[in-house]
C-alpha cells in the first residue's frame, strides 16, 4: 500500500493547459502567510433571530427574504458558473442581511469558548467571532453544507434514525472507492488529504495512516445534516510494560508511558437514542451486532468479545481491534469530532435560524454540547473528546499552502470547468439523477468534443468559423470511465439494479487491473467489483456476489478488501453450497 502510485503525466500535461477546476477553485483565494499562532489539537444563549424581524414592515421583510434567497442561490450556482465572483457577491449580501445585528450575537457561548480555548490559539477564536462574512471560509462552508444537506436528506429518507444513518453510510461506501495513500499523487506532487466535498466529487478517498480518513469524514458530515452527533473513536494500546516491569516501575510510570503513545483511530460512532453505533469506514461496513444481526454498539463490543472477533479473517487478515484492546486502553475510549471551523462560528448559528424549507441546512453545532453528548452516552468508558486535527489542517493548508492547493487540484484533474464531467456530477449529487444520466450519455464514448469555453465561444461567434479546441484523447478516456461509473451509481441510487449491474460490468471491461503504471482512475475497477457484489447479494444471487467480493479480496490493496472478504465469508457460511469451490475456499479458509 506504500508503492509510489502516480497520476499519468500525460493527463497533467493536458489539464495544465486548461482552466482551473470548477467548484474547487482554490486558486481564486489569495494564499496568505501562515499565522504565527499554534494549533494544538487535543490538548449567554444566542437569539433565534438576529433582530426583531417580525417588527419590520412588509417591505423590509420582503427585501430581507430576497437578499437571503439571492445569496444562497449565488453560492449554489458558483460551481456551475466558474470564473465569476459568486462567493464575493453572496457574502456581500449576507453582510447586508445581518447589518444591525447586536455584537453580542457573534460571541461564542461560554461553554463552547472554554472547550475551544483548550485546543485552539486565541486568533482562531477571534476569527470565529468575526461578524463579517468572508468569501474564503464562510462561503465555502455554506456551499459544502448545502451539498451535504441535499445528499443526506435524499439518501436517508424516512424512518428511525439508525436506519437513516445506515442508508447514508451505505451510500458513502458505494460512491467513494478507497485508494491507497499516494495513489492520487504524481512524481511532481504528493497526494494530500481532501475535504469531503472533493472526495465525493471525485469518488475516491483514502483510509490510511490512522488519521487520514476521508470516507469517515464524509460520513460524519452527512450525519451532521441528519442532526446526528458522530465522532471517530480512538484507543491507546495498553500493556506497554510487562507485568514484572509494571510492578517495578509502579502504576504512575506505566500510566505516563501509556499516555505518551499515539492513539489508534478505529471506527465512527453515531449517537442514536443514547447508544453509540459503530461504523467502520475503512472496511465499508457497519460492525455487526450480536449474532451478526443489526449494528453493534460500543457497549456491545466492550461486553461481548465475539463482536470484534468476528471481524478477523483467520489465516488471512487480523482486524486489529479487540474487546481486550479496548478494555486495556490506558486512556479509555477517545473521541475525535469534526474540527471544521465553520460549525463553531456563531454567525453560522444566526444564518441557520433563518433557513427553512428546501434551504434548511445545518451550519452550526456547539462543540461543548457534542462533548457532553458523548460523555452522557459513553459514561465511564469515555476518555477525552478532542478536535480531530485533520479537518482543521486541511482547511488551513488550502488557504496558506500553494503546493497543497496544487496537489488538491491534481486529484480533481477530470473536473476542470472545461470538461462536462463536473456539471453532470453536481447534478447527480444534488439529486437530479435523470438530468445527470442524460449529461453523461452526451459525452461518454464520444470524440472531438469541444471544450466548454469553445462551446461558449461558438455561441457568441455570430457565424465566424474558427478552429475549435477539443478535449484531448487522454482526458476523454478518463471521462469515459468516470461517466460509466457515475451512470452505474445513479442507477444504483434509483434502485434500478439491473441497469446498475450492466454499467458496472462495463467498468470491468473498460478498466484494466490497476497498477502504478496505469492512470489512477482504473482503481474504479475495485469499486465496480465491490458494488457488483452488493447488487448480486440484493438480487439473491449469492454465487455471483461471493465471486465479486472474492475478486476484490485478491487485488484490492486497501482496507476495503477486508470488508469485502467478510461479506463473502458470511455469505458462504449462510449459503455454503451457493459458491463455487474456488470462491468458497478463497473467502472461508
């Protein structure tokens, strides 16, 4: 998993001649000098309305509604209309909308300030309390949350919270193929952690090196839009000193040595009805409950050794986390919560209270209340609830580190505003599945497609005949595979399993077995096999499901392989005569 995977240099050469990535135009933000402050992770109620809106006259109320609606529309359309100043205009209107709001409304709540002050430097707290809306961080946070809200509300559907969270988790696993760390890098630029918006856009993420958990972060963001507190659980490996050494050194020294060891990131915990339900984004599956039924809670895993023992694949792969390792953790069970600063800003709470109907979006969550919620649910099992360093670091790097920006854009090569993929994918993520499918069909397996700028130029040419620049062939090949994968995913979301199956089968035909010498997008072959396994399982064809799960178990170098083999093994155990001998032998030995 540490091989030097790279992006095809031919693709980089093509894309550098074109416009910046649409909807991810980090280059339009001025790169600032890093702050001299230090970020050390881990170490009066607001009014419901910014002012008395009800006391305003009809004209003023109508004007305010129009201003707010216009700003939201500008942010939503920014990704589909690159090159403009949508963020700047939108934040200017938001500043106008909240003009006259009392300064006290922008102050952090006392418990939130106390919690954040333990982990963030003073200048960051000041930024959170700023009354001014900025195009840089604030508009980006709004754009991200509105996309997450659109996805979560549509995918979760109705029902009890656990079932809704399960649907969201399954959607994340289906949509985001895991790739090894470095897979999306090149000889010139390394792969860097990406924010969830970019991860779901490109359909690839990494779960590696402990805190590099892109699929988990996306899951947490979608749960936030369901108003479900979710965190990444950690523990510390105990038994650092042997029994004799501990007796000689004393418990104080053993505890000190234990505390100095790095925490081990594990699974996501979603707090629902007073219980912490476990979802492992690395494996792409919830941790099964007692007797393999339902979703296990943390209490289940710490009370019943068989819960996590079933996650092992004897003779192949060990799961690595056991009841014993959780119980022996000197720091108990830690929790990392999303550190994206926008969620802590009081002005986001002000705006959230103004949003309703189709614009309803969760923008704010008091971090101290999240801590208290985890403390209530985990009780004596809980260690510390800290800010997860990765989200805040990614946010900081995107606005202070030019190389980090270029590495991020490199992983989004095919989502340039000059190519049609970005526009179809955004439609798909916002729920316009039929429109997205039509867009994919319009450019998939085509040739000599004009660049978007050339199409616009042609509309304004008034009959002038000029040479037309078209999408380079290496780019078109990637667009073809992306379109095929996304069409399959759209059909899967529409519950059209046969159409989704046929499209994923085409992916297997189009994409060769991945290796470092091939373009990075061929990794979609792994995801296609895994999704075919899920489709055949839903169709009741256990033989084919086992075969596809086992295929990825041979070639997929990510944690997803472990999850796929667990699924195959469970099918073999439930239906021992449904599998061919080779498949059954592969998954059940």
